[in-house]
């Protein structure tokens, strides 16, 4: 797959994941669970999003030497 297509597709997919998960975390924290009820979920989400962003950088942005 060409570099530009991979970069754009990876960015769109990662951005959609980030928007969805942050919105989900926000709705849990402001809803019935409250901040402390949603805090463990927020910690998990931070770790998962860090891994997703690193994977995007590793697969799409970084150029490997042949």
C-alpha cells in the first residue's frame, strides 16, 4: 500500500477510535457512575489510546530502512 494512503487511512482510523473512546469515557464519568466511578475506566482508556497511537506511529509514520 502506498505510504500516503496508509498514512491517511491510519490517521482516520486512529482518530475515530480516539473520539469514540474519549466520548464514552466522558459519558461514563459525567453520568451515574460519577468521576470516581469512571476513573478506573479512564486509566484503562489512557493506556489503550497510548498503545493505539504508538501503533499508528510505528506502522504508518515511521519509515523503516530496508
